[in-house]
């Protein structure tokens, strides 16, 4: 069972300072000190949000596409390289008021954001901004996905799904799961040497 050490809401002195250390968690699958967090950044307006909790696992895929050539009498189909597909990264995040309260105590509330506001931040990548050139030819904002030491990649968010899990007595949203797929965006050619040297840190 996870162990909670300390108070979830420690006493506040007259100067508004906490009198005890923030709670420390053990057995929850994440660091017991302030963890390094992955984040996404809107590349149009610069708004940046850390993940409330880093997912324990996520997937990453890329494909090399080949055309199969049909030649009469051959014992096989020769392959001709066509193109390399985009990187695709499906991610699932758990967002909960409980953990947001803990981050607020550590002074990280601005980085993590409130539960409902983080939901609206994700939703904003599903429509075109009115700051763009126009509806025709416009597209939702692209983003920078950063997982320190692993990813630094410009992407678009392609698909977003919420599963609302808990509500308060007044039906205020308490917890939900957000699932979305990121797909890489590039405006220049990627070579094998680039991937060998930089991996997926090239945003």
C-alpha cells in the first residue's frame, strides 16, 4: 500500500507560511521529492504546462514505408523505399485535484495548473486560433513536446479523449484521464545521421 508521510494540508502560520514539510509519498510510482516533469508548450503563444503526473509508460512509433513492385515471373516482390512516416506518441495522463493540492503546497501550482484549466489547455489544440491568418488554410496550434533526455519534438495533437472519473458533491470535476496522440511536424528533411546523433530531441 502507498504510504503518506506528513499532513496533506499542514498548518499555516500568521505570515502564511507552512509550519511543516509537504507530504512525502512512497509506493506511488513517482519520485518522493519534486520530480522532473514532462511538458507541452504551445508554439504560437508560448503557454507551457507540465504534466500533473508523468505517465509511468507510453508508446512511440515510426514507420518506414516501402512499395512492393510486381514483376512477372519473380519469386518475390522487390521493395522500393517510399518515405518515412511521422513519429506518433499516444499519451494517457491522470489528472486529480488531490495531487494538484499537493503541488500547490510545494509552490508549483502555477506550473501544474488547476484540473479544469489543464483540460481547457488540452482542448485548445483541437481548433484553429482566431489569431491565425484565417479559417481557410488555418490549422490548430502546434506544440513542443519535451520529455527531458528523451523527446524534444514539434508536434500536433491528433485526437483527444477524456474519461471523467470523479466529481464533488456539487458536480465539480475532481479527476479525469486525458488520452491524446501527438504526431511529429517537420519542415526539413530528416536523415539517418540526424536520428543517430540526436534521436528524438530535435524540436
